[in-house]
C-alpha cells in the first residue's frame, strides 16, 4: 500500500522543520561559543602585554603562551567553519583564491601535538662516546 499524498506532504514538512531547527541550533550554538572564545583571546592578548612588562617572561613561557593562543584561535576557526558550512548549504558562500605557505600550514597544524608530546616525554641522558 502506497502512502497518500497528504502523508508525504506532512512528512516532507516535518523534515523541512527539522532541517531548519538544525540550522538554527548551529547558528545559535556557534554564536554562543564565539563569545567566550573571543573573550579568551582578548584576555590572552592583555595578559601577554602584561607579561612582556615583567622580567619573568622567558622563551619557554612565550612558546607556551603562543601555543595557547594558537589553540584558542583554532577553536574560533572551527566555530567559524560551522557557520561557513551553513552558508555553503544555502549557496551564500563566496570563495576567494589566496596563496598559502604549505610549510607554515603544516607546522602550525602539528605544533600543538608536538608540545603535548614533549610535555609527556621523560628526559633521558644523552649517550656519550666513552664507556665508564
């Protein structure tokens, strides 16, 4: 037995409602996540300015701080990608062709993982050429 036209129409309307609800949720969630992430970025920038004034801001702290900032900005990029995905689906996305330094992109991508690995590595003595 085939479904009636009316039941198909209602099913289609229900699916469209669910799709719109999903879009609205993604938009709202993305905007709600962006607010604290942007606040975090601003606070990190303020903190960095204050740390630059002190003498305790050494190279390792600068690297750690940069990793935190990079990860926070990556989080913001992911949230923005959610919004971009919505624009793609609606056909409203405009693409711009730009050049990219591939080595910089790869380095930026793997750097957070390298810092995590180095944090957990145990210092081992460096082998010497002489035997004691």
